[in-house]
C-alpha cells in the first residue's frame, strides 16, 4: 500500500509513500482494514495497493480512492492553574478538564511532573530523639543481614569492615524501599547501551572504562574500568541530571570491585575508586561519601593520582554478587549535576585484578511525589473533553509553598506542550507513627520478666511533643514517659512485663502528643502469666574414685515439682583448682560440677560451642582474656581460622595482624589467660612468649621458622619439651596418630588434614617430643620419629603445631565448618579447662509438671593422672 497527494496508477505507483505495518493477509473473501496514520491536517490523500499471491504473481494497481483529513486538534485545559493548602501528611484531589476544541483527533500524554521550588526543614532541638536509621540498625540488624547471605567479614561493602555492617545493610534496604515509595529522578540499568555516559582519562592518557557483559548486578551490562599497568586515573561521567529541591536526595548504585593489594596485604591500598559530583558541567568536582564512609585511604607510595583520599580498595562483593552503595546528594538539590566514578592506579601491580564494575545507578528523593494524576494518556475526538484527577499529597513535606508544573504533550501542532502551574501551600505539623502497632508478649512465667520494644517516630515536619506515655496495668513498665522529637527522629520505648499472677491480660499503652489528627494514639498489648516449673535434683552431688582408664556410670534424677513444663539443658564446667603444675599432667582442673539451666517456656538448644563458652566464663569468673597473632594470607582479618574458632565459641579476644613487635608489646604489657600465635611469614622474637608460658600461661603456637634458619634460634621449643627434626618446605598431609585424643574429638570430631594448600615457601617444622611431651599427630600415616606435627608440652600448658593450620581451608568431614577451625576450638577448650572427663546424656529435654527424668552421668578417667 502506498499513499500520495495525487492519484496513483500503474505509471506512478512506485513514487507514492509506502505505508508501513500492514497486517498479514486474511483468508480469501474476508474484508481487510488498515488505518493510515501520520498524515497532515486538512490535506487530500490518494491510496492504492498491489497484491501478490503465493506464487509471486503481482496484481495490477488497485483503484485509488481519496479523502481529506480533518482539521487540526486543539488542546485546552481548565483551570489554567491549580493550588491547594494542606497540613503535612494530608492529601486531597482536584479536577483538571482537558478538551479538544479543534477538528482533528487529539492524542495526549502527561509527562513527568517538573518540580520547581521546595522548602527545606528548619533546625529543631531534639535532645531525646533517636534517628530512624540508628533504631533500625540496632534492632533489625539480624534479619536485614540475613538478606545478604555469606557476607565475608573481610569484605568491605561501603564500610562493612571495621564499621557497622548492620547499619550499612539496614540503611540500604531502607533506601531500596525509598526508591519504591519515593520520587525517582534518574535511573539507568545500563541495558540500553551508553546514552549520555562518557569516559575519559583524568591523569595520563589511558582510559579503560567500557560497557561490558563480564559481570552485572542486573540484566547483562555494567560499566567496568579494568586494572592499569601503570600510574594514572580515568573517570566515567553520567549524563546531566536535574536535581529538584526535594529533601533526602540520594544516589544509589550496585558495584563489585577487585583492586590490586599484592595478594591480600590488608595494609596496602595502592589502587581504588571514589565518587564525585559537579554542579558546573565538569569544571570542578566535589568528592561525595557513602553513608557509612569509604572503607580505606589510598596509599601515597607509587604515583596514584588519588593518593590520600578515602576510597574503595581491596575487594567488594559477596561472591559474584554486587553490593550496594548509597550517597547523600541533599546539598546539591536545585542544581544540574554530573556524577563521576573516578578510579586511580599506582605505578605497578602484584596480581592480575578485574578493577571496578558499576551498575544500576539511581538518583531519588526519599519522599513520595506530592503531585500526581490519575490518567496517563488518551485520545479525544473533536469537541470531546475528559476530567483528570490531580492528586496532592503532603506526606513528608516541609512547611511552605511547593510549586511544580503538570506537563501535557499532544499532537496539537500549534501548542504541542501545555503546562499547568500547580502550587501547594503546606503547613508544617508533627505526625506521629508507631511501629509495631501492637505488642504480643505471649506467655511469661509468674515471677519472670520479658521485654519488647516499640518505636515512636515523627514523620511530620515540625517538632512532635509527646506529653505522656502510659500503660494501664501495673505489671508493665515503660522506659520513657515523654519525648520531644524533631523531623525524622524516633525514640525506642522498652516495655517490660513481670506478671505477678497467672492469667491473660490485655492492657493498652496510651500516647498523648500534639499531632493535630492523632493526639491520642493507642497501642494494644496482649500477654499471659503462667505458673512456672519447679526443678529439683537428686542426689545433689556426685563423686567417683577410679584408676586411670576406669569408667563409672551414675544416675542423676531431675524432677519438676511445678505445673508448667520444665525445659532444661545440662552442661559440665570447672569450679575449682587451676592448671596442675606437675610435669606430664594434663592441663585440666581437678573438679567438675553441673549447671542445670531452666528456660522461660522456650526450648534451649545450646550447641557444644555455646556450652564451652559458658563453661569457660564460669571457670574464669568472666570471659577469659585471649591474645591472638596472625598473618595468614589465605584469610582476611576477622575471618582466619583462629578468629573463626573464637567467634564460634563466643569468646572475646584481642588480635594483632602482621606486626610481631606490636604483638609482643601486648603480650608483655597485658594479663592473658590464653595466647594463640599463628605465624606464617614474619620473624618473631619468642622470648616474651617463653616468659609468659613459664609463668603459667597457656599457649597455642604455629611457626614457620622454629629451626631458626632465617630469624635465629629460640629456646622456647626446648622449654616446651620439643626437639627440632626437619623443615617442612612442602606441605605434606597431617595424620592423627592418637585418634581418640580429646583434641580430635571434643567438642568437635576432627579428621586428618589431607588437603593442605601451599601458600608460603617455608610451611613449618617437624619435631620430636622430649620427656613427657606427647606427639599426637604427624606427617606420616603412623607414628614415626622425626615426623611430629602436633605436640602437647609435658612441661607447660602449650600446644605446638609443626604446620600452619591456616593452610588447611578444607571441610573433609562435610559438617560446614572448616576442619582447622574445629581443631582450634578443641585446643582452646582443652587448654582453658573444658570438662573432658565427664559426659551427660541427655544434654537437654522437657519434663511435664509432676514428673521426673533420669540422666546418665559417665565418669571417664582415661588419660588422667592421679588426684
């Protein structure tokens, strides 16, 4: 089909304009119809067509009917402008009439609202308030962190390392919701290519930014700047973005980075990236900072143009997953800005790294749009009109005059764009919100206590005065009775329930404030007191006299003399003595006692690690004082096998990464119950450690240079009862020679280490034991002279590794815990006094009211000395 402004025939058919988009032919005899659009107004057109059959035969040109198009459409609106006045938090709607007063058909569509002027918040004094971000980070950290599985402590997504991961993650998820509820100003997921984005070198001549498909946060594309071979810097610039004068302006993006750090040296930041903003079209730039701060400062060592700046460096990502970044752009509101992702590189590289990937860039305001319409687009015939609902929403708006333009585009050739000025006068007011809206304590034992927390927040734009917070039941107490909250501030109120009698209660918490439409806010509460269980045991003490190697079994009866179910757990812990001083004795206390822990109606599922931590707390009266040295390059700080073991045991510790001098200063100046040193590559002066262990301290040590071939000899090894046999320049498997020993079984089963990883040149030493020193594992499948790998000192409370446990990142027993971590857990418990000779079955259970349960107690004197 072709069209023309003249009749079409066989001679001139090909000169007509081809009509696009014809539908496939229908069956023979059926009528066919097609609309020809894109025509000029008040113009005569001729139409003709040619048909072709399935054999390729072409028909003659059809007849050529003609017709004149209608006159032009004319768009008109009434009224010419709109305005309203609202309290903060209120909403309203008005009607805008859109008409076609012309002759032709009017096609129209509402474009994005163009916001003009927006007042800002005034400063208010709020000494008792707490920001919403602080509250969420404190109370909702665990569930939010669970949404990013497998976060490695060593990784640094926008301040996760050395800062508050819960704050960074909770902020991000809150801002994700803000993108949905708020006003999105600019967004690019990089899937449409690179419209408006440019990249350029900023120092030197090398620019390696490119749109790639190697990695992405969503879709297929992201921007990447790859590693440079020499010093220089290059930048990725966004299109210009018009920032309205809205509060809470934010930049959010996803990124993944892998910068050179010479094999994981945590103190070396040669390369990295920053984010900047320009308000003068790139003439000058201002560095902006993520909400939790940049994780590092770039080193000024070898010519990085960004040296000395806070920046992203090392690695950022959760496996292959990108991580979030959120920046505050509020100070740039009302300006046209350009964003710059700026990477800097020093003069060389130790490794091959991927550089920096950036994706899903979004700029938004953390407030809902205050102006909207209920009709997006439509068509009006000549003389037709339609009513469009215009919605005003003052939620989150500051007091003052807010202005914007409704923009209507159409095919009206005279006025293709209509603008309707809109004004909203907002009277600032406080607006109270409570989260959660109700509290349910469930059941609580009479005489017990349970605490829940709710949040009172001011989501308005003026100071919220809370004059009274009260509850109408004396068994409940509140942590606050009044508050003064500025815009966006909140207060967390703790509610404690201590029932004095059994039975359900349903009190109400009443909050009185100057919120104009919610002056009285009620929080319903439900709870119930129940009579507790009553525990007793018989006998009240147990004792056994055994020869070394003997076993005795006794019974402990636990009774519940109360009415509610008794949920219990049992553990054995040390209550007296200390480390025996006689040579050859095991470092265990001489007496054990039971701890019977009752619940508050909820089951206690204490793992063996939790039991050990509780036991050690009772041995020492508080957490033991533990000092750690590690320089393992296979794991990042906070995530090496020693620290994983201590964290799983719930034990606090002091750690020094990579500085033997600092470690020895801490060792000499502090008082320590346990010292753990895993030294894989540094020269160490062992004199302070020797003085510590001779004075009665407990020591676990791994060292690559015990023979002193590099750092010089030390008398520590002879003091501990060890004799050096040979170096371990390769990484042979480590076999358990005494498979029944507590170090391989309590609290964890530990397999042979048969998948060691060679990460350093010198991997340890082989030893023999002197005197009472036990050699319980080595580098041959069975016990052999000169092949010792794990030794228990017979003279002092010390365990020596002739290998580097951190070179075993395996989980050969498939229990989701690294085998080296489990070995360290066992060694820590062993040296600090876990009850290895006493076992209990069952460790936990439930006893109904009025019933009893017999517990089997086993004394095992295997390996114990007399006493």
